[in-house]
C-alpha cells in the first residue's frame, strides 16, 4: 500500500461549511490536496478515477460558494462524486468505496444529506434540479431546507434526449436554476454526434466568446478578461449560431466557456451567479478528465474505471484471468459472423468497449454504430435497420436497456422486427451495486409476444447463442450474459445454431429436478456434488430458453420427479413464473408436484463482490443444496437438533 498523501489543509475540512473561512489561495491548496487524496483512495479501492479528477476544482468551488446541503448539488451519473464525498464528511470511509457495507460509488440519498438525489444512470440531473427548484418555490419542506438547485452534467450526458427535455421545461418555467455543463470532450467513449461538435465549435473560436451578464450590470462584477469577453461576444456574435445560442433558445442564460481548473475563474463566476441569477442559467466549464494524475491523463479512457493501482506508476493490479470474459466471447463471435455476413451490424449506446464491440468497430466501422447516451433512439434505429434488411445486434447492459423499453415494445416487438438484443451485465454485477444490476430483463423481455429469450449457462453456450441470434430472422431475439469471466469450459471451434425453445439435460437423477436458466448452472452443479455425498442425485437441466419454454422437457421433469426447482439470476416474474404458469395450465399442480422458484429477492442489493451479493440473494451452492433438502423434507442435522 502506498504512503498516504500529506494533506494539512484538507485535514481541517470536516464538512463543506469549513471551506467558508478560507481564502481563494487556500481553496486552491485544498483542491490540490483533494486531488492527491482521491488518487490515493482509488488506488486502494479501484473505481471511477478520471471523472472525479476532472471536477476537483469545481467541487471545491461549489461547496465553498454555495450552502450545501441546503443548496442541492446534483451530480449527473455521479461517477465524479468521490471528491464530493471526501469533502462532505465521508473521508474516513472513502477507502471503503464500492465495497461490501462501504460507501457507494455513486451519490446515494440514504448515505448523506449532501447527496440530495441518487444517480448512476446518465442525464437525470437537470430534471432533478428542476424538481427541487419547483419544490422550493411551492414551499416544499425537507430537513436541510431548500435553496439553490445546481445540476452538474457532462457533455456526454448532455447529448441524451432527457437532458434536453429537462432544459426545455426549465426554460419554459423560468425558475432560478443553475446547470453546469462540465465539458471534458470525453465521456467513457469519445463523445459522438452533432452536439459534441457544436460544443467543440463554441470554444474553438475564442476563449470567452459569449459571456452574457447574468443580470443587467453583473458583467461589471467579473474580472477584466470576462468583461472584455462579454463585450466582444455582444459585438461579434450577435445572431450567430455559436456561443450558447442553442441553450439560449431553450430559455437559459449562457455563461462561458470558462476554465474549470482555474479557481480565479470558477470562484468569481459562481459567486456572481449566486448573487444575481434570476432564471435558469447554464455555465459552460471546460475540464480535463484525469486532470493532475499523469497515468490517467495518458490513458485512452482517462482513467474512467480502474482496478486498484500503484500510485507512482499507475500500473493496475488486475488478477490474471482463468477464462475469457463473457463480453469478449460475444464480441469475438460477432466479428466472426460479420466476416461471413455483410448484413450483420451492431448498435450500442456510448458503451462500445463495455459491450465488447471494440473489435467490431475496428474491423467493420461502417457497420458499427455508437449512438451516444440514447438507448431509446438506439433501439428504434436498430428496429429500422432490421426493417431495411440488415441484421442488427443491439448491445446494451440490462440496466440501460430499461431506458429504451417502450421502443422494445412499440418499435420492435409489435412489428416483429428481427432485432438481436445482446444483454450484457445480466444478474448481480458487484461493485457498481443496485443501479447497475441486471435484475429485470428476463421478466420485461419474456412477457412480450413473439420475443425469444435465451440465457447462456457458460461461455461456450454464449457463442452458440450469438450464432443462433444471427440466424433468427423470425422476429426479435434476446440473449443475456453476466459481467466477468466465464466458467473455463472448452470452447467449440464453430458455433452451433440452437433449436429455438429447446433446453438440454445435464445429468439424470431422481426425486428432485433442478431447472437452471443462465449461469447459476455452475452453482447448481456444486450443490449436486455436495448432495451426492448425502445420497441424493438431483436431475439437472439447462433451460437455455425462457421463451419459448421447452414444454416437453419441463413436463417430463415434472412427471418424473416429486419436486421441481427453477433458478435464475433475475427478479420474480421471469423464467420461474413462466414455468409455473405452464405447469398450472397443464394441471400438473393438481397431482401434487412440489415446486420452488429461486429468484432474486424483492430488494435492491447493495454493492459487494458478486459472490457476496448472491449470498445475500440466497442463490449460491449451499443455499441451493438447502432448498433441495427443504423441498424433499430432509432437514439438515443442525435444524433437527434445534
């Protein structure tokens, strides 16, 4: 473990109010120390580094100027909230970030009054800030009080439709509201689209081309270069389509761009805005992701997400992998198929690397589309690609596909368009916690007429499912797979196209059958080994499909056993519910079958390792074994004694 940094001034800051008595020069020193402390903490915990380093000065300036927690600072996505957490009374726990029973990697209402609104998905901050501003003006009542509402949003998140919906509404309502556009030209992937080039154009012209006085006369309060900027902007850019006119047409006053790493610019501007703003105002702040830590500045993703690392060298401590990751198996097989079929293309929403499309983008750039943070658009775009005779793979995390659900129903399913949904991060994901868990996709996909829903039990099965999806032209098809590495099974040379709606038997046994959907199969096998030592050999089957179900196999399992247990890495309402519905309709329960369904519990499970989270969910081998014993009426020795 590297030595902790020397932070004499930061050591005196227990809460944001302690910043109030400091001079501007001391606030700059606090920012320098805060950056060192952030790097030191993340080197021990891993996590999102680059985003936080980019907003260190902005974080200090906001907390020094505004009166949190009465004033609400809302961090969009909140990857960048670690420095904020250090300043808001959580420094003593910062090295528990993203760990079991530790601090969340995102803002979280239950964690601190300084986190007025939780986040982790993008582009929600302006809507939330507007809600607080309206609540304030309507006399809303919360323990910390309601003051200013400040949304801090990155240029990547600003490109999403929801941000513009909120801006449009805020401009119409005219409430006092502050939006800080944290423009680092770098969300996780390089930002794409016209907004990104619009923002680039804003500051390619002149350093401060359009500085509007916040209210009449406010420009005179600004330092000299700003006054010059304001005057030049008025003279030069009146009526031109640069310099904030996009934001002004939505009803916002526009200020900037300013250097987000220069306290001599940030502090006076924020103080002026606090003193004078009347309606909605947007402050355009230029920052660098990874700022002040050379290894992050050098990295392609600017240190977006990192394992634990050595502070001096920046070298990450990544354990050697024993098997390929599910994501890379998907990406590799997609490229194989795309080489043979020029109709195969891929769509993702700002996550090309996270979804394994990096190689596809490299080999077939004209057939790989990163639509930005725009899942709704991405799904409908994929639907029309399918309608146009292409074979689109829509690759999104389970948790982010939720954002495009109406489009899945309305634009894909109702029209029976053959979009292939590659659903990554299925089940519980570990350190990112509840906001990134893929808990609901089995239920929300399998209830759609005509949708085929598959889950891979291991990496070889995933390879087959990618090929199966490519070959399936009769309506939409989805396949889900978890984060992390595979089971270490032998990989087939060639993928096999699976028969739709057919599962596979893994082992034949007696009395109890376990029907697994997805990667719990590995834990089911471990439970079976332990049970065999007790003289119980369960039958094990891999369902492969939640829709259509393998009716024949399921009814045979029900007929040949006294008990049937389903298990899936998803919430109630998914695979087990569909199996129960089938058994009920076929009258199987009338003849006394014992049935149990193991699903995720009806709670949001906080971050921990995936194994720990599945312990909380009671879905690891010991709990599967206990479920078998319970359903067969065989209590464990300890329970008998009790």
